[in-house]
C-alpha cells in the first residue's frame, strides 16, 4: 500500500490511536490534550484518515470502533524516507553526519550499533542455512518420490 502524507492534525490523532491500539470516538475526545478541538473537527479528521486507509472501522451498534490500519513502525519508515529525500538528498550518511555534528548521537552509540548489527549479521546466515537445509530436505524427498513414480510408469508402459 502506498502511504499518503498526514497533516500535523491527522498525525496527532493517529499518535493517540497508535498509543491506545483501538478507540471509540468518545474515548478519543476524552484523551485529546487541551485545547480540545470541536467534535465535528475530530470526526472529519477520522473520516479523512479512513479514506486515506490509515484507520479501519468496525460498526458496533450506533458507534464505530477505530483501529490503525497502518502500523506506527510502517508510518515512521515512510516519514523517515521522505525526510531523507527532502532534506538529505536521500543520503543516510548526510543525516548521520548531522546527528554526530549536533551531538544528537555519540560515536559510542554508533559503535554499539555497529557491534549489534555485526552480531545480528553473523547469526543470520546460520539461521538461513538451517532454514535452507530444511527446505532442501523437504523438497528433495518429493523429487525422489516423483522420479521413482515416473520410473515405475515407464516400466509399466514397456510391459
């Protein structure tokens, strides 16, 4: 699914819903921070978020239960990619340099990240090999059985 950008107000509503998981309109109005917008405004934003496929609805009697149709992590990736495209020429390296220059991330943080990625990367091939071996084991048996059946059919045809 192709995501559309959210306005700040739409994003604020989605943040509340992502934190809650699922929510009724009344609950949303109760947890909305001050100054609370008018109910009609929130209702309109909910309708727009449904149209943009960010929310799904379930009718329960006369009221609707709203659930996120897009996970927060998925939206965060979308926003980060757009941010990189718009402000850093699609370069994670440029972003990283700014984070280091502004001391928003330390070199120690970076080293820990690299170490954790290295450990993860070294474990991943073992898991892949294990899975690949399992797949080969399952599929090779089927191929052998099929070959045996084919040989049997050929012998039966010759008789």
